[in-house]
C-alpha cells in the first residue's frame, strides 16, 4: 500500500470513529423508519478507476505547470538579456550624441561662420585656404557619418525598448498562467485527498491489491508477447556513444530511490516524474526537455523490444507520465503524490512508447 494510502487509512479510521461516537441529540428524533434506500457502495474496481483518473488528471496538470515554469524561466532570461542590451544601447547613444556635438563645434570653429567661397576670396594665402577647406569638408563628412551612427543608435534603442516591454509583458502573462496552473494542481490534489479520506481501511487495502494485480497481469502480457528485451539490471548498457552517459543517468536515478514525490520538483530532495528523468540525464551531461510531453515529442523514439537502460518510458495517450528503464523489465520512477521514488514493473501504467536521450546510435 502506498504511503498516502496508509496515511489516509489512519485518517479514515479516526474519522469513522468520530462519526460513530454518540453525541447529544438536539431534538427528539422521528421514530418512523426512514423510507430512503441506503446509498449503493461503489465497487473496488470503480474506486480504483476513479483514483487512477484523479491521479492522471493531477499529473497532467503538474506537467502543464512544469512546461509553463520552464517557459517562464527562459522568458526571465530573455528579459534580463534585453535589459542588458538596452542599457548598453543607451550608453552608446549617449556617446554618439556627444561625438556628434563635438564634431559640430569643431566644424563651426574651423569655419569661422563664413562660407567656403568667401573665405577663399578673403584669405591672404589661397592655398592655405584650400587646405583648410579640405579639413572642414572632412569634418563635415565625419559629422554626417556621426549623425548616421546616431540615427542607427536611436533606432536600435527604440527597437530594444519595444522588445524589452513586449518580453516583460510575456513574462507577466506566463507568471499569471503559472499561478492558475499551480492552483489547478492544488485543486486536483485536494480532490484526491478528499476521495481517499472517504475510504475505509479495508477499501484502501482492497484498492491497493487490485492495482497490484492489474500491474502484474499487464507485466505478464508484455513478457509473454516478447515485447521486452531480454536483459538484466546488472548487465552493462548496450555498446554505443551514449552508453557511458546512460549508465551514469541510471545510477543517479537509482540513487534517488526512497526520496518523496513532489509536484514540480526536480531534486535533489524530491522529484516529480519528469523531474527525476530530466535531472538524471542532466547529471550524466546530457540535457533533455523538462516535461514528459516534451521528452516524448523531442527525443528519438525506440521500440520497447530494443530498450536499453537509461531509455525513458512514456505513459498514457497524453504522455503525462515518464519513467527510466533500468533493465529486467523494470523502471525507476517518481510515481505520484504520496509515494516515493521506486523501482517498479515497466507495466505500472499504460505504455505509450519509449524514447532515447543522446546520440545512442541505432536502436
């Protein structure tokens, strides 16, 4: 039985005792028998179905939250980058304005306020005047170039200012979306807790047994069909460029066994499902996407019969759960709220497929 089931079993027992405890009557009860029929208790299979649905909805909400959190982090970095560029552009614009003003003063001082032809006629040395005119012309050309640079700098500052404002608006929008998604996860988690709190210890134990039986049956079917590779966890990863990294990722993930599940967490003290897989591969020097959906969409897919330790097994049609294959038909995973990182049969959930991080060569 999972930790949360055990914990809430105690809660349910206490609640049941409180309900059965006698309390003073506020009024004389109606002696007539009640005509309403007792509510039909749901079957164990229905309870398990409902719980699995709630857990799946919660994990889907968690992965959506994780994706937005990752986008928000990237957007914050982009805002910081644009703010830095804008500050540098403002300094450059200030320098360009000072340069343009200096050249304008130099041109005026060299020209003495007279036109070039008048200065040539009045000059005691026409050749010197011509030379001076050349210098003045060069100053004028340099001033024109300075003005052009100033114009470019002004346009760049304006463009960066607009981009920075837009990036900040995007960041604020993502932060608001993240808050809504966080509230959605909390609401769904509260729904799971409420349902578990209504079950008796016997019901909780029956649900846990039925779940284990379902996993064992699915595992047997996979093995009998020959859908899994014939390997053992003690065997080294298959040869290939990714083998050393895969070995490090597996070792890291197995070292996390026993740590708690926490939605949105990516270690080192707690993990959600994709937080564990992404952190393990990052520790091996191979960055992978943060969420299970992105891992499924962006990593190379491999058939189950060609699985290698380190490959990621993705579950459910919406790719809302992920685990890491460790060999012998088993995965290491952060299962769900209330549980801890554990090694379990690969068929713990309905399998969507598998993907391989890194450049591991042909499957």
